[in-house]
């Protein structure tokens, strides 16, 4: 047996997880026989890159809700540039998520990222949209028909309890919002893929989360200790050095305060010169 220890930045974790998801047997079966439904989001953008190549897919532009520049926010609609969301038998098709789910195939896989994950396996999905976002479009068929839902989520998003987190928020329960005033879905019927599951899938090795965070680019980073057979550990280290380490950070894409729909945000409607200094220093208004 052999042990290794290493640190992954937030972007590196996304790359590792994306590479694991596209190798999953459930994903491969859906890719060959049915639909793969890829919701928007930064982690899913990494999966899209694994399928389609990196050109033209900028993760920060592939999401609606976003945590960036010191607050929860919503990207400006004009800035978004998504990837194909629906694939049928390995080909992108011009269908909505609802269209694809209505064309029922038991092998269909739905992939939706998350904003929180806990030790019990629950995932939390932040929602600020007035229509509830993506989850209402997919959760009915996933639940009633038992479709596979995969949730790729990095351990930087680990919380003690998603159920308590979901109960703690909701727009009408928030008096002052320094950013979006969200609610949260608490989901327990998904197949969670963190760095730990990714390493187990690809290298048959057991990872333990050792610590989180850091400075100088390691904000949101996770450090993992991994045990396995010598050949697997050496293959893991080589894989990380060649295909994961050095992944550039995801660029932020904060919304424009002056045009924001979320009127309960403290900064809603403010012009650039009216924003607090800490926001100006980050160059938030683009």
C-alpha cells in the first residue's frame, strides 16, 4: 500500500470531478442509448469541456446564479454563453430539458451541480430565480421515474447540514441581503460526486479530506490524503500532474447592480459610483 497527499484548488477539483463523471457507467450508458441532460453551472461547464473541448466554453459565463467577488449574485443575461444542454446518443440536439424528459428513456441521466453538500449525502441548490430555476424542470421526472441524477460538487462546498442550511434562508426570511436573497433546495436522491468519489472511481483509492482553504490562490482549496495500491497511487499522481494541476481559476462574472432584478439586495439599482469601496476595489462593475 502507498499514501499520497496533495492540494487541489477549486478549479482543479472541478477538472478532476468532470473527468470522473464522464467515465461513470451510468453516464456512458446514457451517452450511448439515451439522453444526457447537462444543466447550466460552472462545474457542468467543465463536464461540457470534457465532451466538446474547451474552446468557446468559459465556465463563468455558463451560469445564472454565481458566488463571486465577495457576494452571492446573478449574472447579467447578456453576458451568458452556455454550452449544449441536451445530448441524445452522444450528439447535441435542439431540445429543452423538458422535451428530453418527456421522451422517456430509463437510461437518461440528469447532471446538476450544487452549492452545498453535507456528510449525509444531501446536496443544496441555491435558488434566487422567480421561477425556482432548473430544479423544478427536472426533479419531477427524476423522482417519479427514478432517473439517475448526478451531482458533481467539490468539497469546498461542504457544510454541516444541508437540511439546516435550507431551513435558514428564503427571501421573505432575510431582512438585509448583501447580495442575492436566495432560498435553497435540499435534495437527497442524487448520486453525489466529490473529489473523494472521483478518486475512488478512477483509481480505486480511498481519499480522506484533511483540510480546506488557504491564501494566494488556495482559497477554496482542499487537501486530500489518499491510500491505495502502489500502482494506483502512482497513476493518480501522474494523472494529477498531467491533467489536473495548473487548471486556471474560473473567472467571475458578477451581475450589473444598476440593472439587477433582485430588489431586496442592498446594492440593487446602484450605479458604479454609488457602490461601497470594497466592491469597487474588486472591479465588480464591468
